């Protein structure tokens, strides 16, 4: 059997359909060989199938080669194509453990919620706290702010890092912060200083979650907002922790965790050989 034949025979996938983006990761022999990321559509099932195909294309393997699929995220309830569905909290924990086995604390900021997660040495969740009551401090919140500043979402981090001071914000409510930001801009305050204040307001809100579950450095920052360098710096400063530098797209962590669980299940059920 050639190496290529063995990889095609031992392939599993994780699919994470979130509120803003859908992600998928392909694993063969316990190693990442492909991934995909697309905007979420109105049909969760079709979105999941589509991002899975994107990941398969990047891996260069056919759909029929998959031995096991785990789905997670908001769209997992419509994932009839998957063998199993798992909560996104468990998948983010397993994904972080796959990349950084020494990490015991995770911050996950997604499109519509944020979570503080504690995990054990095997990547199992031991405690968590989350805010899913409103969009404050989430990816959707930062999207609104990027429109107010008329900058790309991916540029908010660099904007905040260019600040020469931090403007305190009175709230993290999306509606109130948008109104407060417009008022501050009208008064001549620098957008960079306002954005730095917004990042620190979000970081302070997240610190409240960790007051409930505890925190242990080093910390892994998961989710699409983790790509925001300004947000990473603000969280490190407020929580006084070291945030590990990502070596893999942090937005794919949930999908990676789902794939890691798929691999473990496939091996346990005799569908794949242990790497």
C-alpha cells in the first residue's frame, strides 16, 4: 500500500457551521491535510456540505474516502451528513489540546457568543462559562464597529495597536457603544484610541467569565476574533496572562476539534488504524 492509498483510506472530517462562518478540517492518520472556510448561508445543511467539499478539495481526497464526520456549531442540528454531533465547547477544547497539549484555559470569541473554558490534559472540558445573551463583545459586535470606523474588520487590530491612549467605554452593549463611538468621533477623539478602548471593554467583560471558572496561563485564544492582534493584546493585558501564538488558523479550532474527535471515534470503532 502506498502512502497516498493509506491516507485516502484513513480520512475523517470535522465540520463547524457557526453563525457567521462555516469551517471544516480534514485529518488523515491523525494529521491535518486540508481545511475550508466559507461564510455561513441560510441553509445550515447545505452550508455544512459546501464547506466540507472545500476542505476535501484542499486535501485532494474524494468525499467517499471519509470514514467518519463530526459536526459542531449552531448548524450541527441540521447535519444529517455527519456520523455524530458534538457541542462546540467540547470541540474547541479538543482542538486546542490537539495544537497545544499543555494549554488548560481557552477563550473562544465567536460570531454571537464568547466562552471561557477550562480543560484537562486529555482535552476534556472540566468547566466553562459563556455569554450568549447578546452580541456584546462578539464577532458581530466588531463587525458593527468596523462599519462605524469604515475600516475592514481585519484591520481593527492594527488600528487599536496604533493608539497613543485608551478611551474608556461606558458599555459593551453593541447599540450603546455604536452611539458612544459616533459621539466620540464627532468630538475629535482618535479612532485608534476609541478602538483600543473597545477592545479593553471586551477584555474586561471576558474577565468576568473567568472569575467563575478560574484561569491558568498559558491561554489559547480560539475563534475568528483571535486573529485580531489588538484584541489579543488587550486580553493579555487585562487578564495578565500569556496568550500562545497560533500556529494554525484559530478560526478553525472548533472544526479541528471535531475532526480530532472523529478520528478518535473512527479508530475506536475500527474504521481507521491508529497513527
